[in-house]
């Protein structure tokens, strides 16, 4: 822990910045009430918080449900289904898509490879924690668990060397920040695994000259890589910091340095999540390479207040700029109207909605709660998650889809609900099979950050003799409210997981459209999938490229930026949808299906829906099954396990 002076400074700084948040709307629809600014549950004893709500929230979800209270360590008494599927999904991702000789996932691109590495680090953490509390093997076979973790960790280390860090430094600011989060997650795994499975040892004392002493005192070998992970995280955070711009929109991160200014949700959410994660997890870095001109000053210690300040400033800006729609979902971003002379305001909002824009901020919100003790951040996160769940077509109160899928008539799809249908999260390109490589990565990102957000709240880690006052009763109250809400989400996550499992092929590779089998393996097109398109200022540029519009660029946009991976626009006629979108009516699929080449496909014997067949696989269209779709399945399976494990207190317990 930092000293009293430093900690007091940090908390005062957080307090000063967060007081600006009291009168605004955050993550809410236009009709919602103003955000409540709760008093922090810990603070310097001499600095009692003011101008805040002292009564802490009792609940984050309007449900009368409590998670199980028992904690079992006998593997036979625990439902390991989620854990087993998470490991299986990760194994397929590594065996099918990772190449040891190239130290990377060759089919991935720079930023999606960083996301794959993040999922690998996260699943390693899940496995390590499960091995620490569950009796999964005989005691004389415990070394097999360690060997498995080491095997996967060597692949993570290998990907560090395979990462084209030089190229990423010249890409968009969001690309840089994926790298920051990835290696911070790797450091979190190293610290967690070492604490759980190895006796306390000095991580700085990697090698001792005396053999006997080395055997007694050497830390887990993963600590050897922590300085490298830390250095790369700092390097890319510093590089990305140049994207923060005060000249337009009163702040905020610019997405891409080579396009017209566009301040989007993903870059700003990544900035918040990366900054607060640097504050919480970055151990310090005195390595000045590769720059020697003083542009990048080495950070001397952990919990550097500049990271906390950046996260709070970024969060305030994101809330103030109003980037959520009437459904409580984040839209994609803001342009600046260049036809207004001297205009510097964010005044043209892109109404496009992507799944990953609902997820990244969750890591930021959870980290800001940990750093400041303000439950307002948790409340914001739970509100956003519940908006996503509703927009997928799921009813939290009944724990079932809004539409009765058992009554789904042949040739019909459930209505589009804004971010999915039938309780299944869906990217707008999923059903038509037209997702780009970028789009194929988005759902996995959401579930990775949902998992991070729903991590169990640990006891506050302050020394008993510190000058910090902790409201223990309020802390327990918030912890229970958080745990209860996350437990309420578990049935929805499991619903998505079991649907996604049905999309795997004979090699265990996940498809992109998780609802395909559940909805009868229909094969709609962009014209017939029931997803609204053609609305003003709602360009799906992540899948189909930047519009030829001066709002975005000067010249040919394809020469500047385009989504990676070919997006197959299968817009050929053949299916007709009747009924209105998002109006509670089933969408009717009539006529023959077409394959990925546009050829009509006749119904096969035994087909249970007109225009759909259990033998037809709509997930072979477009880019098909890829490293990115497998990553999505792996992140979803891990979320299933982690929410289950958290609700049953299966994670290792910390004493303080």
C-alpha cells in the first residue's frame, strides 16, 4: 500500500474530480433520473466526504433473488460444465489458430490478436483459481495442473514476442489501448497465480547464485516476464495519451490520427479502462527503451496518481458528452460539423450500436469503484448491463426470453430487440453472415469485460493502522448488492452459452451467429434479417467501411482505413421478411435459402422450418469460423463459469 500522504492525495484528487459528476446523466435513457453520486465508503480519516449521498444502494437490480451461500471445494459437488467448456474453447483456439513457430495467431490482425491474448490471460486466471480451490485431480497428480498452466502461459509469452509492437504504434489510438489492457491482464494473472500456488517470495529475486537458496527462494518463473509486460503496457499507454484532445468537444480521445476528428465510444472507454487498470496493476517501469530523447519519462512506482486522474477525467467527459441512446446503450461516437465555421463541438452523433461499446467501460467502472470506493460506478455498470440484456430480448424478472421461442412458427425469427433477439446477443451483421474481422471480435470483448465487472468484491485492503476510515457495513451492503445482481445475470449468460455451443462444428469451432441453431438454422440476408438499416448517421463502418462522406475524410477512405477482413454483403433476394422490426412481431422468412455463393439451397428432408434446415449451417457464410469467433465463444464460456463460481463462492478467499 502507498503511504498515508500519497493515499490521501489520491483520494482527494478523486474526490475533487468526481464532484463534477453530481448533476449529470450517466449511461441512462433520456427519460431516466439523474445519476446518484454516493459518498465513498473509504476515505482519509481527516477528510470526511461532503456533497454526496451517504445512504448507499441496497440493490442494483429489481429482483427478489439471492445467490447461493454455500462454498464447496469438492469437484464432484460443483457443476463444472462452464469451466470445462471454457477450457475446451480455449484449447481449440490455441490448437486450431495459434502457431508456435510464428508466435501468434496468424489469421488474426494486430488488434484482434491482442484481444485473443487477453482472453488467454483471463482463462489462465480462471483455471489457476479453480485449481486452487477445487479437488479436480488426485493429490499426487497436482503437478499436472501446474504443467497445464505453464504450457498455456508459454504460449502467452510467445505472443509477446510475436506481437508487432512497432506497427501498432502507428495505428489508431484504440489499437494501442488493446495492447495496454492485454498485458495488464497478463500481469494480473502472474500475480494471482503466484500468490495462490507458490509461497511468498520476492518477485525481484528471480535467480539466486546458490542452488539450494535458489530452490528455496525463487518466485514462480512467470515473474521473469512481468517487467516486459509492464514496459509494453506503459509504452502504449503513453503513446495513446496523445489522442486526448482538449481543442474539440472540451476533451475526449480521438479515434484515428489520419481521419477527420471522430471521438468514439471504443477509444474513450478503452482510455478509461486502461488508465484505471494502469493505476491498479502497473508495478512501475524504469526501462527507457526504445526512446532516449526524454519523451517518455519512466514511471517510478505503482498507483501513480496520473493514471487515476486520467480515468476519472475520461469518465466525466464520456458521461457529459451524452453518448447513450433511449435504450440506455452506447452509440458509436461523435463527429464535429465542419461546415459550421469555427465549430469545435461534438454535434453530429453516430447512432450505430455495437456490442463491444457496451462492454469495455465495465472494466473501467469496476476499477474506479476499487480505486475510489464510490458505488456510483457500480450502479452505472449494472444499469448498462441490464440495458444490454433487455436489448437482447431477455426478461430478467422471469429469466427467460421476452418472446416465447417454443411458439416460434416455422419460417420465423424472433423480432430484433436492439442488440439481439430471443435473449441471444447478436451483432447486426451476425444473421446475414456479413461481419468483418473487426465485427467478429466484438461479442467476445463484451463478455470478457462483463466477467471483469462481476468479479467478487474483496474486503478493502487497508492496513489496520492506516489513517483510512472504512465504512464496513456499507462495504458489505454494496458487496451483497453487487453479488446478487451478477447472480441474476447468470441465467442469461448461460442461455447465450448453450446457444453458442450448438454452433460448434466437428472441430469444436464456434460460429459467429450464436442464435443460428436455436432459430432453426435460417439463412437471412441483410435485406431479410429484420435489422434496421439506412438510418441517418448510423454507418456500420466497422463491418462495411467508412462512407464516402466528407464528414469522415478527405479523399478515398479505403486508402486511409477500412475494416480488416472481407465483409461479404449477401444482399441477394430470396427471403422476404414481414412484420415490423422491434414491434414484438415474429419476422417471417419465406422462399428459398441461398448459400455463400448466392445459389439457392433446397430444403433438406427433415427440415423443421420452411427456408431452414438443421443440416444447413449458416455460420459457414462470409468469413465463417475464425480465430475471432472462437475467441468469442471462449470469452462467453468463461463468463458462464465465472458468474457461476462467483455466486457459489468458489474463488480463493482473501483475508483482507
